[in-house]
C-alpha cells in the first residue's frame, strides 16, 4: 500500500509547533503599541509620555533588533538553536511582567529594547532550525507555521488591548510562553549542529525521533556528514571572497532589494501603529475593536498560506498579492481624501491588505530570498538580509509620524502603495520561479 504520510510527520509537527510558538514574541512585540493609547489615558500612572517619546517607544523594538542577526548567528553555533531558543523564553516572560507591574518610563523603554532583542533572536533562529528538523516533503508547509504564531501574537494583543487594562494586557503576553518553556523538553536539537560538533550518536538519536523508529536514519546521517565535510562552515572572509562571483552576488543583492522594497510597502505600519492609524482616519468605530478585524484577517491568512505555499507557484502569487496591496492602499487613501466614500470601508481595505500581505510579500519574500542566496555565501547573505529587513523596519517606524505631519496620511499611504507596485515589477523582471527547484538549479539561474 502506498504511503501517503511523510514518516515521522507528526513528531516533526510537534517539534515545529513548539519552536514556532516562540514566534508569538515577534507578534506581540510588534503589536504591543496598541496599548499605548490606554497608557496615555491612564490617570493612575506616575509619568507622562510626550509625543516624541511615544514615537520612540513604538520604534525601539525594530531599532534594538538591528544588530541581533549577527550576534544570534554566533550564539546559535556555540549553544545550538534549541538551547538558544529555550534560553530566550523565560527572560521574555520576566520582561513582560516588569513592563506591566513596574510602571515607569525607564522600565518601558528598557523593556522595549530587550523585547526587540529577543524578538530578533527568535526570528533569526526559528526558520533555519525548522529547515534542519523537517523532511523535504513537508518543509514548505512546516516552515510557514511560524508565521501563523506570529499572526496569533498580533491577534492576541489586539483582543487583550481592546477589553483589558493595559497592565493586564501587557502581562498576559507572558502566559503562552510559560507553556512553551515546558514543551521545549520535547524538541530535539538540530542534527546538523550535532554532527558539526562531533556528536554523531546524539544526531542519530534526534533523527530517529524525528523520522520515526521504523526509518533507517543512517542514510540521512551519512548525507549530513558528507555535506558538513564538503561544505564546512566558512568564515566571513572566505564568504566575502566568494561574493565576488556574479553567481553569488547577483542573487544576494536581489534578496537585499526584495527585503527593502517589501518592508517599505508599509507592512510594519499596519501592525505597529494600528490603533493610531484608525484614530487618524477618524473612523466612526472604536479603534481598538477595529484592530481585532485586522488581527483576525492576518491570522486566518497565515493559516491559509501554510497550505498553499507548496501548491501555487511563488512568483505569480507574489506579483498578484503585491498588486492587491497596492490597490488597497490607494483605495484607503482615496477614502480619506473623498468624503463621499463611507469611511468604514477603510477596515475592509486594510483587512484585504493584511490578507494579501500574509499570502505574498510577508511570507514569500522570506522564502524566496532563503532559496536564491547561494550556499557558499548563505550565512553571510542571510545575516545581512536580516539586518536590511530590520533596518528598513526601523526606518519606516521612525519616519512614519513625520511623514504623516509632512505630507499627510493620504499621501503617505500612496508612497507605500508605490513600493508595493515596485515590488511586483522587480519580481516580474528579475526573480525566477523557485517552487520545486533544488538550490543547485537556482544557483545556475544567476550564472
């Protein structure tokens, strides 16, 4: 009888669910500014936040995460990705509780910096760790699970911020992580990391757990050993020398451009300035309740993306979704400019925008760039790409309030729409189709 289920699928799924649950840190940290309006209106707090301090409080998370990828890469190789993730969880729990119940400007600002560091570490570690744990047949689907937890974190903070005091909404960000900390005992370390560190028996044990006791893991273990011997970890200088080759620097530069343009399309604005965005539009609904619609749309679309990522060609899906994002932002701008259009349609346009974002730019940009960066320069290219993503996020977060004051919200949205259109053009012109192709095939595509 033909086997339809990948051997060890449910064991791999369990491990991926646990390690991906740490991605809630990225979701709750990016959407935590939703509670700031309640802090501003709380007469019991013994401090006052100025407008400039509010802007920095929102932007500190992406600012503090800029230098994290390089540091995380070193720690991941020294400690192992499993241990690094598990050590990130409990400090995050402590920081959320301190931010909630030790209310002061210093605690809030330091807490945002630390949460940004933890968030950057998680977002850098989870993706390659998932790749090294999972079988090729289910790698695309399981690799998308982290985005579901990220969107769940967005929705979680939107709901708690809408119905609870800001202190309790902040403290509750720690609750899901307590369960994650316990479940990490069931996650195995990366077999690739174990082999690189001479722990072959531990690698065999991890593969047996992940693939199932009936599978002969010695074949896969030998392939890992051969890959480690043929392509040992290159230092930065060697990778920089490899970057001189057109087949290496062309796809790497393309990945940099994709990250920058996709972030400049405004994806972080809808998540970080959600309540402020609805307040600026003067919509005839409670801004806090409006954020819940954004959260639900984002959560459901990330679930859908896990099922379609390996079924639909990535290039056309990314082009179409970027164009839909462009149209939604243009329509939102027109609604703000023309009083004849009901302003409640802004919710519809932004929900469609977030759905398209999660089906395309937010997901596929990460997948495509991880596939087109060649193996000889993968660690260097991935690290720099992550830094470009975080620097771009910081740039948009910091400058958005000044854009609104300088050119108005309507024209700011048109600027973001232009970058989404530019993303579609770049993908159409330069990006090859990556679904179903090996990494070697993709390297030849740029020669």
